[in-house]
C-alpha cells in the first residue's frame, strides 16, 4: 500500500493556526480524489515541470508531494500520514502506519495488534489522541488507546502535531495525534467500494475486509457522506518465554559438583564445592513457556457527516464516527514447565559467563518438573463513538467558530483460565525432559518432554482447595499425596470513558500589520472514567463432570513458531474450553457473595476488587489567547504565533476502601466508598517562530509547556492493607492526590526544500519533564501518623522502620507491629528527553527515461534520556529506542507502482510486567521489510498487493546479555490483496 511518510495535514483546522494567513480554500488532491485538503495557491511551492505523458501525479508521488507542501505551509512542527490514492492506509493498522513518521516508534509487544506507539521518546499515554482537532473518549484500560481498535479506512489523514499551539487540545506531553475525517463539502461527489483479503502465514489464516463509502452533494452548499468498514480479524502470534532464571541450589551443585562445584563456596549442603571460579552460583532457566495466542473477531467501523454552507461566510457541519472491535474468543494456549529445588537437574553444558559477570547453564536435563497446561479464553471488546457539531462564520476580518462534542468509549477484558497440572512429589512425578535454550539463538533451541501426554484430566475426584486456596482443586486432601491439580480462575476488567465538551473560538485578522491576527477562545470539558475489576474463584464448579476428555493436544502444537524455533515440544496439552465450560457450569454461589458476568464467584478479598472499582471525574475549564505576527528583517520573512492557555481542573474520585473481611473470600459489605477531591490550575505558554531564510530554506523554533493527567487505572486511588504475617503489615497506599506531570519543551527545525517535491530537514527537541510518578518505599514519607482508619493503630517512624502502637505477641517477646508501605508519588527529580530527527524525501522525476518514475526517502530519529529516579538511579523510559530509521523507495507509472519500506529500531528497555513476562529486560534491535504494489486496471478500478514482514523477523527480549534470552515473539508474514472501484 501507499504511504505519505511525512505529513498530509493541510486541513482548515490546521490552517487557522497559521501565522497571519486567513483560512485557505480547499482543493481536491490527486492523491485521493474523494477528499480535499486545504491549500493556498499563492503559497504553494513551485510545481515540478512534468514531462508529457509519462509522470503521473497520483498515488505515491502525489501523496509525498502533498506531504511536503503541507509541512512547508504550516506554522507548527508537524508530521503525519495520509490515505493513498486507493482510499486506504498502507499498513495493517494505524500504529503500523505511524511508525513511518520521524519520531514515532511502534511497540510490537502489544498483543492482539493493539499497536501502541511511542512519540518523541515517550510512551503512548503521553500523547493526546484527538478527532478533527478536538478530544474524544478513547477506549483506554490501563495504557494508551489501542490503535488497533480503529479501522483506518474512515480517516482521510492522521496528523502528529509536535509543537501544539495555545488553542490546541492540552494533555499531549509528547504531542497530539489527530485523526482527521474530511467533511462532506471537502469531498468529491461519488462513492467507492473496496474488498480485501488478508492472509496470515502463521496458522494459515484468512481474514476478509470490505469498505463502502459515498458522498452526495445536493448542491454547492449542502452535502452528506458515509463510510462503512468491516474487517475480519484472524491472526496468531507464537511466543516462547524463558520466563525466569534461578540459581542452582547448593544441594543441586553438590549432585553436579564436576560441573558446578567451582562456582559455589564450600558448605554443609555442598562439601564438594570449591568456589575456585566464583562463589556467586550459576543460573538456569527455571520456567519455560510455549505460548500461542489466536485472535479471531470482527472490527466494525463507520463515519458519517453532513455539511451546510448557507452563504459564503457560514459553514455548519456534523461529523460522527463509531468503532466496535469484538474479539470474544481470543484463545491463549500455554505450556508451562517450572523447575525449583524439588527438581532433579543435570547440566549438559558448561556454565557461560555473561557480560554482567553472572554465569548461566544453557543446557540441562531434568526430572520431577512442575508442569501446567493452561488454556485461557480472553474476551475483548473495544468500542468508541464520537459526535462533533461545528458551526463557523467568517469574513475578511473575523472568524467565529463553536464545537460541541459528545463521546463515549468502552474497553472490556474478560479472561478465564482453566489449568491442569502435574505436581512435583518428593520421590518424583514421572515427568522428565531436556532443554537447550540456544543461548539467544532460537533456531538452536531444543526442548523435549516425557511421558506422552505429560498432562491429563483423567482424575476420579477433585477436592476444593478451601478458603485459603479458592481457585484450586486437588486429587487428594493430603498434601503429600497430591499429584494432580485443576484450577479455574479469571480476571475481569472494565472501563468506560465519557466525554462532553463545548468549545468557542474567535479570531480577528489584520492586513498590512505586524500583528496579523488575534485569536481567543474557551473550552469546557467533562471527563468521567468508570472502572470495574475483580478476580474470580473456582468455588462451586461441577468438578464431578471432569473426565479424561477435557484435555487434548494443543491445536497449535504441529506448526508452532512457523518452524523457526529449532526443536520445540509437541507434548503440549490444552483444555477443550467450550466443552469444559459446558460441563463445569453452573456454579454454586458462595454464601454472601455474587457471580461475575462470566458466571463465576467473585473473590472480594483479592486486591483487584478494591483497586479497580472506582470512578474518576475531571471537569476542565480552559481559556486561551494567541497573537499571530509577521514582519521582515533584512529581507527575511519572520512569522509565527505566541499564546497563553490556562486550564483549571477539578478532580473527584469515588473509590472503595476495605473495612472488614467476611470469612476469607469476602463480600461487597466489606467495603465502603470514600470520595477524594482536588483541584489545580495550569498556565501553558507557547511560542513559535518561522524564518523564511530563502525561498527554499525555512527555520522553525518553538517553546511551550504542556502536561499529562495520570491514566486512572495505572495509579489507582485505593489503599490496600494485607493480612499481617509474622508481625508485619503490608500496606499499599492509594494515590488519589497525584498531580499531572508537566513538560517544558523546546523544538527547532531546519527545512530545505531543495527542489519541487523534495525536502531535506533536521529537527531537534528537548523536553524537561517534572512531576513524573514513581513508586517509593521510604518509611519517612509513607508512614502516616494516624493509621486507625486502616486498622493499624497509631504509627511512628523509628529509624528506618514504620511501627504501630499495636503489639505483636506471636514472637519470643512482644514487639510493635511493623508496617511495610509502598506508594506512588510525583517525584521531585526532573527527567529530560532529547532527540534529533532527520528527514530526506525526494521525487526523482528530473532523471532521464524510465528512471524519472523513481522516488523515495529516508528518515532517522535519535532519542536520549537523562535524569535520576526517586531512588537516585539513572532514569529510563520503557519502550524507547535510541535509534529508529525508515528507508522508503518507490517506482510508479500511470499503470501502477511498487514500493518498499524497511524499518529498523535499536534495542530498548522494558519494565517488569509481573509474573507473566518476568523481570526487567531489553528488546533486541529489529528490522522489517514491507512491500506494496498496485495496478490501475482502468480509471475507476485498481488492484493492489501488500506484503508485511518479508524479512520474517522475530522479536527477541533478553536480560542484560542476549545469551540470557527471555522471550521470542513470531507473527510471520502477512499478505493482503485489495480491489477498489469508484463510482
């Protein structure tokens, strides 16, 4: 597919932010005849002379030319992408397409093709997503909005505003990502239809898609449009997770003294150890997971609008969209093999010294593993709708506009896990195997398990684990006799986001004056985030119906990882999920409890209930004023914009606090609702200057402040007190008073439009971020004097300990209860992000003969981070590569064209994400090659072919040293065939 790799902005909304020019008329673009963009013929770069009959101005070439022209005419520092001449975006989703833009990096660890992005070195939640320049409700849950929830066919372009002005929506610390839907009168009369078929090589899966759109102009003053899009989602990702590494115990070293003895100090457990090489021990992979995720579902998206222009001065429009992504039966098949001190391990290779000084054994045999076949159903639904009503009146001197926005979004995640386990025993459980990790080379991996099958469900009777173990069933009431375990548990998370806003703007323009315009306005915005969440127990299941038919060989075992993994284990079992549910349900209700929407008992004592059941409401009143200017200095035209925005926010949170615990599973009556309120004001100045150094050379500079409000579910407001263990309370403090984090930014851009349809530019930026949220455990900051409301009595700091006046009597002598607290605070230490972006884009139509059909570009971004965390460690922002580059080349004639795009990003850090992915780690550098080709069968019919990840790249995670591999993801290649017709 085709892509404008820099920017096609040029909409009336962006034109109004310029420095001294009135709103520009719209003209149809050859790149997309169904849409138009704003253009000022007097300010366009000189059109390239076109040889007669040979050089086309549609498709690739025109998209890039439009991008250059729009970037040149805009005041702000912007980039973006546009739909191609076939009415589509050129990638699998919006996030994949945006990675072509300088300063954007895609995070492929996001499962389900959710395609989160980093912008200018900052995670996706630091950017503000807008629709036609104004905010809407995003379908967020815990991170940034999943861009995979939007079908790009309804959008005309996507603009990234890297230096937002005072009238732009606040909240985009890294920038604003604006999804643009062209209004009816900016579209060409007529319609189009499109049909596509996607083929995912991994799993041999097909996914059809179709889009139909029509624009009808009743007259020059009134028009309507509608676009409906459907896409079948049917793709798969395979993963091998080297989930954790542990040290061989001293006893295991004794058994393997010839291999391990020189790495352990002599001890009673290992009298044969010498410690002659090291005394730090040797690591081995202590948990390995083969994991496959299948994502079947449907994406329904639509956009519609009407626009009326009763006279030359007045324009009224209504634009709306709806998207609904339904993945109700996403399946996760996981084989989990864990080793610990109860395992019998035999190293089959010598320890390898890693770059950080540690040693690891990469190959070993084992018996008595802890084995689990985990089958998980993950139901996902992400939906959003928005409606913008806009009215605008303008004449030669004045422009008045008003926008009313109503929007709502939902994000639902319902995971249910059914597991069957082979448990370890003192004498061995009969299981055995061999593992060779490949030391970072997944093609050299070897993995085998015995006996076949390793996991079975053929157990005569199951006994519930009880109140302290509510998700488990065992084949014996006696712990020493347990050899099999059955578990059913689940996590349900729901978020609803509501937004209602009113915005009013007025602009006065002046002719022949240094001050070319004054613009002011205000905005009222109501945001409400409603969160629900809990985990379920296995109480009350009809376990008497479980027999040997519940488990089968996993359906992904035969073609796992597309043959790229070396030798993996096909001794992989999975639950027949729907069959199992039909036998296990309905459940018996636990006394005093309630059932989840999935029909299972809720565990009220689990922290998910207290943490994630809350509402977070923020009402914002904002006002701004900005001055546009333009003047000449020594023959150089200086133009720009300076403004000031003030926002006042009032935040109200209603959250749960646990006041008691009925039994050990709990009930809703154990909680009470607390209300927390805070308010704050933010003064946000901005200044942008553009110097037209020559006709072809532009220099831009920008300085501005902005801020980001904390994502509600990332930093929950509830305080959780754990049950005391050996005289110690564990306390997780809620954080309803967290303030937004702010940034002071400086940007500069030097752009050389060396020839028509060509640009060479370099941009630099710096963002100094204050108030970042960090977790701390310092008792001097987290030991509240009054802990009575938490059931902890009065607290005091004693040295480096937080003590209660309650006395613990379970030890040798009575002592005060200790409190270990953790919480999130706005840290004092600033973090600075600096970056450099280079962009080269050229159309080679000046070359002779067939070479004139060539064109392409190259862009590169560097990002660096400096500063200290709250603990004094060097600051890092997960998911950010220092280096990211795109190489783009195309060849296009009037019959069609072909384009190749290669994207590569350097290694980057990831933060720990819990037990599923293991500890902090890095992602290896990765490159990917994509291809797009199109053929114009007639003036109205075209065909295209697209291929993604032709390099068949694998995504690799490791810990400090690539030989200590942690994870490998494989998506395989994807191919798409598309037919499009206009009418």
